[in-house]
């Protein structure tokens, strides 16, 4: 069963007072199954936060439909089963950590004893047990993020919507969050998260959607990708000229050559074995064998630069031009 | 009507929001500043009033009741708008509305929290005012109590005005508009009277429209009757109460209606 369904959702924002519209989402469709962890990737301004806000009913979509737990739209019933961490953590500065969790628990109408026990265990889980009496205005950014994560878990939600949950966490915090997310996944929770830190996404997600131009451009199942047997391998050879061994048609090609060493790429392990034995037969030497792992990061960058004309790369060139203009 | 059906008037989340709104106000500096200033004003009316021979008691009543009323309104405008804006700025509002809290709950909770806080402050001022009256041996009369009661009602109405403006404009503007409504509301009846006698047709239309759209706040002002210990008309308090409550409910209803269609970011 799908916990979350978006059907051709579109959303524009008025630019300035004179209603010229800036289209952010244009017919975005997405289904997330129960127990699935879905990662939403995309460049700054792609509309990840907007998508999440539309799902939660904070923004009204111009068109399309959001279905949560089989009901249309973000009803009270649906929202009580969702935990949300926004791109701003949204904390009252005059409260302390414990009070903020209390507030969240009361808004979810949890029983007082449930609030008490969850508050304590969650503060411990995010490493804020000692800071519970400290005012949030005196929290560091990472501590606020941790508290935001605790709030998102306060109602023991079935669906978690996390907008850049890893942001401003230290390396230890990142690893803890990874573990936390994996344990939630094991408990059968459904998670939708956005992030720019690709390895963190890779570590926990089953599926990844690349948001660009207002729709999900690509949806990748990481499970399927990693299950593929024919991962390419790079073999570095020295001592002989291995060019005669290259056979692009069968899947062995020369990628790189410098004095004394050649790098050949083989599609699949069988070809690699053949190549290595022929190199030794001819009196050559194998310096290195390196399996080429699928890199989500590279893939993401390729997709994004292909899809958007005003993505990160143009920004980089603009900055370069600026620096040039200043130095000359 | 569906809004009302979906959310019982005293739903839990609204009360929770009201409670935490009050908690937020308690830490406000403005609250303390206004309280201190109000006290000082009342005390000074006691200290300085002997200068005006014979009019001492009248001055004490007038200044005291005016302080009770004006400082309540000032608190709503200064502190209430700040509270509404803080929720917008710090991403608190999305956090609240992503939980099972409807927008009606939020509007109601915010209103109740603000109104209760300011009413408590008003009552504190009234208490100090009674102290000043006792010290100066000024005689109490029934209209003084009515005046304090009507101030509380006026505060509710003005809080609803603030809630209305906050549902669609920026905090600064809603503060400003609320203050304008307060001032215009006190003069709308006078203005209509003036227009009837001296104004042209255009002016008459504007004044009449203003009179019917703006709350008629001069109804809530019975200070001169209190000062001179004049009797109020029969049924006056009852009909003003109904007027104030209805006006407040309509404004809250409109706030909820507008806020429900707004994007929250
Ligand atoms: N309230 C708003 N009013 C007008 N435009 C908005 C509003 N919110 C977002 N936008 C615009 O919508 C686009 C998408 O914004 P969004 O915050 O969803 O991006 P994002 O993918 O979350 O980016 P990031 O990675 O930086 O968090 C941006 O161009 C932004 O300018
Ligand atoms: Mg974002």
C-alpha cells in the first residue's frame, strides 16, 4: 500500500505584487510505499522543501492531488501519523528542550505519561539529555537540529518527512542519525528525506528521486543498482603494451595511458579474469585492480547539469567571472 | 460553517496554543515596561492631583480608567504583533501546522492567549487603581467597575482586529492598522455626526461607511460618566456586551477564513 501519493502536483509562487507566476512544481508525481525510505535530491531551489510543504498542507497546490494513508490531503488524522522536520527547525527560543518536546506532545494530544517517557528517551537518543533545562536560545545550531529530530519522532510517526535532516550535524551526529534512520527503517517506518549529502542518502535510502525542472526527472532504485552483477573494473597494467588486448566490442577498452602504465576498463568480472591472465602470459604485470562502484554523486551531477541550465555550474562560472573582473 | 464543525470552539490544540502563547508573553520586556509605566502614571495622578484644587478625585478616576484602557490596547498592539511575527519568522508556524492542529485552532489559541494575558494585566492595573483610590479616599461608584469591564471587552475586540490583520499582512502593518482602527473606531461616531451636519455628499458616504464597518469603540468608553458619577442607560451594558462579542466573533471567523487559504512558509 502507498503511504504517500502525489499525483501531478503543481505549485507556483507569485513574483512580486503583480502576479507574474514563478513555477516551482509542474506536475510532480510520486508514490512511496509503506516501509520505504525515499531520498529527494535536487539542486538549491529545485523545490524539495516546497514539495514537502505541499504534502503537509502548509502550501496549497495549484493543481494535482496529495494522498496520505489513503485519505485525500493532509487531514488531522493523517497529520497525527506524520513526523516532520522542516528546513527551519521552528523552536520557541524562550522554552528549553524538555518544554519544547512537551509542547509538541500536547499538540499531538498524547497522554501525559506517554509525553513524559518519550520526552526523556528522545532527549537521550539525540544526545540532549544534559541540555534539557537549557533555553533553546542558548542552543547551538546542531543542538537545535537534534531537538528538531526529537520533535519529529515525538508522536512515534508512521511516516517521517525530514527536510535536510543531516544539516549542521557534526560527524558523530551524522553517524548517529544514519543509525537512527536505519533502525526506524527496520521498524517498518516510511521515510521521505531530502539532503545534499549524497553518501548519507545512499546509506539509508531504498529509492532516490532527482527533482529538477519541477518534476522528478529520474527515480532510481538503489537496491537494484547495487544488485547488478556487471560492475565495471579498471585494471592498471605495466611492462607490456596491452593495446592489442583491448576489444571495445567485447567490453575491454583503454581508458588512460602514461609512460609505463595503461589503464583498461573491463565490463564485468569474467573479462577481467581473461585480461589479467593474458597480461601475465605476455610477461606483463598488473599493478592495480579497481572495481568501479556506481557513484550516485556523479550520476546526480550529470543529471542535474543536463537538466538545468541555471544549476550549480553556471553559478561557479559566474563567480569565476566576478573574481576575474575584480583582479584585472 | 464547515470550519466550525471541524473544530469545536474549545478544542484541545487551541488551548495548548493559548497556554504557550501566554508563556511567551510572560518573558516579554514590553509587558513589564507597560506595567511599570501604567503604575507610575496612576501613582503620579495621586501625587500631583492636589495641585488641581477640588478636582482631585475626578482626575484620579479619569487618569486611572484611561490607563487601564489605553495600556491594555497598547500591549495588544506592541506585544501581540511581536508574538504573531515571531511565529512567522522562526519557522515555528509550519512546525505547529504540520501537526494535527488546524488553522482555526491556531487563530483561536493565539487570540485567547493574547486576550487572557492582556486582561490579567488590565486587572492588575485596576487593582493598583483601586489602591490609589483608597489612599486618596476617592469614592467608588458602579460606573467605574463597568468602565473596567468594558475595557476588557474592548481589548478582546482589538485583539481580534489584530488577529484579522495578522492573517494577511506583515506584523508591522498589522500593528499599524490595528492602531488606526482603534483611533478611528473611537471617532467614527463623532465623524458621522460631523459629516451629517457639515459634510458634502462624498464625505457623508465615507463617514457612514466608516461608521458601519469600523467598530464603534466610543461605546466602550464610559469614563466621563464614571468621573461625574452619572447613571448609564438601562440595558446599555448588555447591548454593548453583545455588540463587542459579536464583532469579535465575526473578526475571528474572518481571520480563520483568510488564514485557511494562506500559504504557510
Ligand atoms: N514562499 C515563497 N514565495 C515565493 N517563492 C518561493 C517561496 N518558497 C519557495 N520559493 C521558491 O521556490 C523555489 C523552490 O524552493 P525550495 O525551498 O522548495 O527549494 P529546495 O529544493 O528546498 O532548495 P534548497 O536545497 O536550497 O533547500 C525557489 O526558487 C524559491 O525561490
Ligand atoms: Mg530546502
